[in-house]
């Protein structure tokens, strides 16, 4: 099984909600899912990848439907409140919390959206290596990809719907994901 991981960090007057989400799919379906995801955003002249925050309601709705139709399952951690200078710690807590869940689901490959700098991605690598060691070194391959990796759009959509829910902007996408069995209640963590 394959998991894709993304994050979002919306804020309110109480602090930052640092959200880490991992969406699980079957390896065997990844090529078909990529093709399907490209079809969701297919528009003449469009070159940019999917990003929840800039998509319209129609594309968002198609992405939510796709998550349900492909049988995706997502695990979500929300660290709150998170101070501006504590976001790396919140991210580490989220990754440490999600990895055992992913391994228990049978995930053997993890793709993480790169934050654009090798130094920053190496922080994640240290967290992953340390967590895997504490779990007895189970087999898990992991790599970072940029937003052009279509499979990462699945985690972006989950993060976007959770963001909207947490901010009280629109809970309908999150509720749909719950009804479809894609997500359950997020895991809330504090440090």
C-alpha cells in the first residue's frame, strides 16, 4: 500500500492548527489514479497542479468524489495550538503519530510533499528514521516529491477539507469525506 502525506497550517486568534494528513491507496491502482486525477483538473491551457486553496467548487467536489470512489483512507493529525516557532515540532509530532497507523494499515511506501529545500526535507527524514527505529525498523520506503506528483493531490484535498472545517469556513467537504469513509475524526495532539 502507498500513502501520500501533506500538511497545512491555518491560524486563528488562538494559534496555528498544524495539520498533517496521510492518504492511503493501493499500489496497483496508482497509474490509473494518476490518470483520473489529471482528468479532474483537465482544462484547456491549464498547466498548474491541483491545490485545494485555489480550486473552484466543481473541481473540489470532483476530488472529494474521487477520494471516495478509489477507496482512499486518510489519517489526520491536528496539533493545536501551535506557536509560529513551534511548527517544526508540531510537524514532527504529526509524523510520529501517523507512521504507526500507516504501518498498521500495511503501507510500505510513503510519498511526502517536499517543502522545497533538502535541509527542510531532511528534518522529516530524521523524524521518520527515528520513529521507524523506535518501532523496530519495519520496512518502509519514503521519498519527497513536488506538487507535480498527482498522487499528492489526494492528501492536499484532505488537508484542504480539514482546514476549511477547522476554520469554520465550510464543513461540507469534510463531512462528505466522513460519510464516504475516507476520514474519521482527526487525532488532536498538543505538546
